[in-house]
C-alpha cells in the first residue's frame, strides 16, 4: 500500500491546484457508500417503456458505446 500512496503523491505534486482538487473530490466520492433503489421497488416499472422506444435506445447505446 505504501508504494501505491507514494506513486499517487508523486503524480499529485505535478498537477496544478485545480486538478488536485478534482482528485480530492474523486477520492472522497470513492469513500461514500453507494445508495440506490432495490430491484424490487423498480419492478413496478417493468414493461412501461414501449418496445419501439426500447429498440431505439438499444440501437443508440450500441452505436455510441462501441
């Protein structure tokens, strides 16, 4: 772990203040528990999006995420 921290510090010292602040905010976000909605609560929405819309969304995701 010490090598990892030393490597991070080495890179941080070369960054401008604004980027160091972004790194700090990112690291803090990693330490925050992820909160979400359980799948059971989302089941009531199953089937509410029309099939044509789902096909369009799927096509766009496939096209843009390659």
